[in-house]
C-alpha cells in the first residue's frame, strides 16, 4: 500500500511523534510504501521519527512552493493519507480535496477551544459540552483556557474550521471508547469511527513479573499542571499514609505546579522526591522500583499511555475514572479506580489503600497490569490499522462503538 503520513513534525517532539517513530518501521517491514509530509522545518541534528536507514519520500510544507508540494504528493500517488492532525487548515483541506484521508485524533481535535476539555472554575472538572458558540460564552466564567481574548478567538476559529471537516474523513481513529463517544457527540457517524488503541514501546519483559510485597512506593510520571491533579495526589498520599503507610511519593516530571506540590508535601508531612524528566531505560528502572503508579488526572485523558508502560513492568495503577483511563485501568484487575465525578483526594486515597493493603490482591493486580500491557503491541495495532487504511474495515474485529451504546462519559456542566 502507498501510504502518506501527514503530521506536524519530523523531529521527535512528543507523544504523536513517538507513535510515528514506532509505527513507520512496522509499516515498512510489512511492505508498505511510506511517504512523509510534515509542516515544520526538520532539524538535521535532532532525533527524527523516520528510521535513518529507510529511504522515504518526504516533503516539507513550509519550504518551497505549496502548489509544487501538493503536485509532487499527487504525482507520488498515495492510496490513503494518514493524518495525525495538522496545524495548517489549508493543508488539511487540500489533502481532503485530493485524497482519501484517515485521521488519528490523538487529542480533542476540533471539539474544544483550548484542547483541555475541562473547566477550571470553580474546580477542575471534565466538560462534556458539544463544541460551539456557547463555548465562547463559558470560556472566561469557567476558565476553559487562558485570559487573552485574541488567543481565545484565534483558537475558536481554528477549532471551528477543524470541526467543520470532521465528517469529511474517510475514517476517524481514536485510542479509547471515551474518544469515540466524544466524536460521535460531535456528529461523526459511529461507522466512521474506529477505536485503535495506541501501541506501547517494545519494553515489555519476556516473562511475567516476579512476585513482590508492596513497600509503599508511589510514582507519578508526567507534566505538573493544574489539570494533572498532583495536588489531589499529595493529599491522597497523606490520607492513605495513616491506613497503609508509610508511603513514599516520587514525582518524575516538571512543570508550573512543581513548587506548589513540593510545598504542599512539606506541609502535610508527605515523604516526596523529585527526579525531573526521565525516559528510556531510566524510566523502566524507576518503574521496576515502584509499587503503584498513580494517575490523578482531573481532565479527561484521551488514553493515558503511562499506565500501559507501568503495566509492562508489572506495576498496577490507581487513578480517577475520567476520559480513556478506564479502558486500561480495570478496577480489581489492573489497579483501582476512584470516581471522577467529582474527583476527590479521599476517593483517590481509598483507591491507593485498596491496591496496597492486601499482598495477595496486590499480586493479582501486578499480574493483571502486566497481562493488560501485552495487548498494546505494535503487531496488534497494525492488525487493526492496516485493514482500515486499506478500506477493508470489515476485516477488523468490530469496535464496541455502536449508536445505541454511545453516551457522554463526561458530565455536562
């Protein structure tokens, strides 16, 4: 198959690029011809998403004549364009006009002004509202984003443009059943949507994790922002300390909330260490030393790959039942869930206690988390993806997304 991947960056920047870095070699190894169209100039010295040893046809949208770029792509003749969500609406529109396009919606693409899909006032809560003009009215009262009106208006215009194109895609792919409901709520037909979970990096141990006794080692991995719920996490660890302690909290990440979280931990007497950003072998080693990953996100995470990564090391998780997290965090099987409506520190504390109190139950959670992680492989991802991109959606195991089963998983506020 001749497949054009359209994306913003050719360099490794974030989760979307990491996905493509895993995906492209898999597609090439299966005999597909891959082209790469990217929007932002490529830094030769930076890490790239395409394998250095594989010769791909590549085009940069921001260099040279756009008409010549589109003509070159047309001459190359892709059978399908696989878009990862583009910044330039003119490019996305031109591709839709000329080729069949499948979109992988990694985030709330065209369904939220700020992309956060939550309100921040009077407290951070997921938002299940359908995107539209009413979002402009609520933007300031509910603190949906920043305070710059020109930025708000610019983002609204961009998301409106994206939203108007959603029904033009041949297929719209998402990582979780929550995101499938989100796009159905925005008028995308259920038969146009496919749930294709993301593949994890290939770091799952060959054998099952060794049985171990929990020693109260709690881990958070991610960027420390208001919607990540790290304040709730510190309060939860403090509350759980009295029931299943002593607990030690490790924060692997950085962000604007770091100082506030450190001050809160000191005030509540929570034993906490901060490692800063980690990755690769260092992250795997930290996970092996961890008893429980906690994902205290207050916003509806589209998926939450960090839970699958932890499961690959036999580490269960605790977190709120928001967004796509319940797709992999199965209470009593891969970890323990707390209610996300509303998300409270007491609820999260009880999830931590349930996970760690009984060593036998904890051992089952470790095994369940590891078995869950083995379902998110590149081979499994490609087995679902290839028939969809080739226009053979009936070859894929039917998605659990049906019109009568789809309902908003977030409260309407």
